C-alpha cells in the first residue's frame, strides 16, 4: 500500500470515529432529555 493511500485511510478512519462519537453523544443527550420529560410529567 502506498504511503498516500495509508494517510487517506487513516483520515477516513478518524472521521468515521468522530462521526460515531457524535452520534453516540447525541443519542445520550436525547435519552437524558426523555428521562427528564418523563420525570416532570
């Protein structure tokens, strides 16, 4: 594998991990908001 290809792949992996972390954080925030709403009602 060429060095260039490896660099591109590493960048894609990093971007994917960042996206997954963002999705996980958003899902967690949503759950907390739902719990809060359930407690208030």
